[in-house]
C-alpha cells in the first residue's frame, strides 16, 4: 500500500510539473509569436475589416504609402502611393492585405492598422462617437525617395535587393527588392512577390570573410601579425581554391588578405580553426539562429556544420558551399562592425497613432553583441582599407570614410552562370551612420557592379538627410 501511495504522489507531482511546463510554454509562445500568428494570411481578422477603417501608412517624411478611401458601396478600399515609382519601390516592403507578399507591413502590422493595439481611451472615444472604428496610422522609418532612387539605379532587368540602415539605431531607411510590382496594376512580373532582402537565401561569397576574420582574431593568437603566402592556388582535398582572375597576392597580412579578398588565405584559416570556431562566430552574428525581430520576419541565415568535408570547410571560409544568408543579415554584419561590435535590432516602425502626426517614437533596442570592440575596430579598419586601396574601391565617396567588402558568389559548379554581385559596408561618420548591403543576382563582379551601386545609394542617402 505504501508503494502505491508513493507511486501516486510521484505521478501527481510529475503531472503537475508537466502542466506547469505546458503553461509556461503556452505563455512564451503567446508572448513571442502572437504578432506572427495575427499576421498570418489564414487569420480571418486580417481579411475581415467590416466596421473598421484601416489606418494609413506613411514614410519617415510623411509621404503616404497606403490609405483607405470610400469605395462607394458603404465600404472602404485600400489605395497606395500616388506615384507609380513609389508604389513599385516599396511594393514588397509594404505588401498587401491579401497576403500575396509574405509578411509585408500591411499584414505583419495589421494589429496596428486595424486598431487592435489602440488604447482604451481611443477605443471608448470611437465607440461612443458613432463614427466607424478606425485603426492606427503608422509611420515607418524608411525614406520612400531613397527606395525609389535605389530601385531606379538598380541594373536594368536584374533581380536582387538593397538594404540601407542606421547602424546606431537599427532604423531601416531603405529596403528594395527587384523585380518589384505596381499594386495598382494587374500586370506583375514573375517572382515580384518575394522580398529578396529578407526572405530569400543566397551564398554570401566573400562577404562571409568578415565572419571568418572575426573568428580568426578570437581563436588564433597573433594572427594579425602573421604573414601568409598566396601563389593563386591552394589544394585542400578534392578542391583547389583559386583566386579571382588568376591573381597571385604573394606574401600578405590578414588585413591585406581582406583588402585584396584573398581566398586561399581565408581557406587556410578555416582549416586551422575548424567548423566549431567559425560556427560560434557566425552564430554570434545571427547565423543558425531563429530570428524573431519585432518589426519584420527574416529567413534564418545558415552556416551548416553537419556532413561536411574539409573541402566544404575551406569553401565556407569565403561564403561558398552550403553557407546561405539574406541581404539583411549581411547588412547587419557590416552594421555591427561599424558600431563597435554591437548589432542593433532592425527597426521598421517609427510610431503608431490615431492621428497622422501623433504618437511617441518606438525606441531602438540592441539585438546582440556580435564581437568585442577591439576586434570590431581591426575589421573596420581593414574594410576601410579595402575601399581606399582594395577590391571595394568602387564604393569610395569623396569627403567620407567608407568601409566595405565585395563578393562575387558562384552559383554553379561549372561557372557558366554569372556570379551574384555583392557589397556590404558602411560610412564611418557620426552624422551619417549608414550601413548598406547590395545584391545583384547574376550581376557578375561585386567590385565593378555592386560597389559602385552602393556608393551611389549611400551618396543619395546623405543628400536626402542633409
């Protein structure tokens, strides 16, 4: 009998613990994922707006990006910016009310736009006024004119993405994905519903050398003072790592290896460190993590470590093989380096209010400390050197200290498909703390295509801010 009672008490305690864990798990999921559940296109509340006039969406300067107008049958319809160029430039960022664009502002911030986040005073006022209930108006951090410029400046006929953000606050100033579409037209390009800045993964190519560099500074004593020999080719196992255009860099330091984008040097470093060391640093930058940003949904970038060979390890050092990243992730890597190792959470919502100009600004928040100040400074200086006298020289802006890293990511084993052209970098200036990432699918050279494009967009961002 005593054994039965002990077993009963044990089972009672076990079930109590299980229910407690279930309750904690439920509370955690409601807290963390509620906005994502609400914004799911399957949620009927997003589609069902009877009796509610959805709020308007404005850019940082007050340009109207979306608003509700009477449809003539007693209801309301959604219309977008007056300018076709503006409508196209922010199409994937803004999204639509039908969920054709995954996680655009219109769906992901629907809780604001439909008034579910309104305060009690606002709800009571609307209830007793007899007027239709109105959702909050929201003001975004983006500059619509900068988005228009980036979209127009992008190489004609090419797909890709541009992200510009303030690395001190995390505010997203531009997020453009090509091809785009005009929500006022029925003619949409294939693939135009995809936000390539946040929801498509690409091999980051040599941009990933920034991660490998950060890992090497932490894992290998005295690596900054070492010299490496590059004769243009390095054989691992079955793989021969070669330099672009058959270059032979000769004897060079790690800083110069980044400046000249030396593949063989970074491949050697990867083999010396191993997967675990690089993965730790990649994870510190946000790879292999479930990303849960407050204002937007981003696909998780990946640094695979399972079922990998030494050849895979060598390739991963310069962002090939199975390494994948979004353009936003690579913008955040550059932003963290520019910001002394601190990565700010990307911010898209500036404020929400029943009025067009009211409401308090939403504060910025730190996402993580990606690397310590001293390593960030070393890599920052190497990136500046890459712009001043290296592969990223096309990004130089007269009168400003610019740092950057180019990449030309291979997407086919036979090299018949043009490489993706990449650039990520920053302006080292307290008045213009801007970070950028540019990706041109099949664009060819990061040095000749992506870097000059980034330069022009950063220059325009400075002009619009002055």
